[in-house]
C-alpha cells in the first residue's frame, strides 16, 4: 500500500502521521509527504490530510487550503472510493471541500484545548477504525481552537441514522461540538474525519498508545474497503 | 469597474462563541441602549466587468468558492459602478 500525506503551508502533523504509518508496518518508501502543488493522487492507496493550521486558519480553518491544486486532487481521488482520512485541520478541510458534512466554529469556551481526552468508538465500520471495538473508550490527545463541530438538525439526524458518527467525546466535551462529535465518516466509511490525534498516541512516553489501532486499521481494513467500494 | 463589499455572517441557527464574550464586554462599556451585537466579516474589492450581471457572476464565484461556507454562513453584497 502506498500512502500520501498532504502538507500545506502551516500543516503540522505530517511527520507524526508518517512515523505512525511506519510503526504500523508501512515501508519507508511507501509513505510520501506531498505539498499543496500536488496534482495527481491516483497512484496512492490511502491519503491523509494532517492536523495543524494550514494558512494560519485564515478566512476559515481549511478554507485557504481548499483552493490549492492538492485539494482538487483530493476531491478527484475521493471520487474513486479509496481511503481518505482527515485529522484535525484535515477534518476541517474535508468539510470545506464538502467531502464530509458540517463545519467548525471556535471552541465554545473560546479556550484553545490541549490534552488527553476520553473518546468513545461509535463505529468500527470505517477504513480508520476497523480494528477498534464499538463502545470502547480510548484516551487521545487533542489540540485545537476551532474544534466545535457544527451541523444543522437534518444533517445530525442523518449522521446518527446512517451510523456515520465515528468518535464521540465520552467524559468531557472540550469544545461544545454538536452531539459530542469527535469524528465522522461518509456513508461508505471510506472518508473519515476526526479531531483527536491518534498519531500523537503511539508512544507510552506521551501518555497513551491508543493511537496504534487506528493506523493498524489502515493496513488491515483499508484494502477491504477499497475492494468493496471500487468504482 | 465595480466596487464590491461582501458582508458575511453566520446563519441564524449558528451560535458564534465570540458573540457572548463581545456582548458581555459591551455591557461593561456601559453605553445605554445598545442591542446585542452580531459579528460578521467584510471583504472589499474591485471587479473588472462591463455589465452588472457579469460583475455579479464574478462575485458569486469568489464568494461561493472561498469567502463563504454556505453550511454555516450567509452573505450579502453591495456593489457600485466606479
């Protein structure tokens, strides 16, 4: 499997995701970090949009990045049904591109939140959570200012009905997100957006290794999803 | 040539966390008779076009593709020929 990680000016998480994929068994040569000028992603089997603050969150988080060539390439790639994962700012970018519904506001308390939070796995039927157990609680790091996921009532109902909610904050909602949403997916489970950062929970030194199973899900489950959703 | 101002605001249904702080702060300023304040963003620019319809089209394109997120925001436009 070949993985592409798109790095925009201001993106921060690309190296952590690269490291996480290597620990999950990817070969060094099969994980590439590409920049915002990338026009072609069809040769990759999984694409990541990392966290950070692309373009300093100007206009809206993810808004300036969505008009880059790489973002257009991501839209074309997504249409083929292959796995696409957005973490933090990457999730924000997926909503700006309309690949996932909803949007983001500043955290309700207006505080930038940073720390380990308890999240619950709501769905294991995605390319990024298939090695996790539904109902399982994990501790994952979050670090964001615009983490308040918001969507209209109709969208929230639809997400609930179709089991598109992937992660929720379970003991404390740090940003006031609607329905305690910490991550969602498209109906097929091939496009996933989450605010917590599993790539920062790969080493006991950082307080949690709960991130490992997310990246193992890529290796094990992503191919199955790709075959099932091939267009 | 048209001078354009695009006013962007959150939809009614969206609660902007900054507004609560702003309105508490306005209370502290103490000026009488000031209603709650809504926060928006303003973009001003010029558009090269021969006709208003053409200018309209260009504004819609820029607003739709970048300035406004329709799932959370709404906008209005003021335009004058210069």
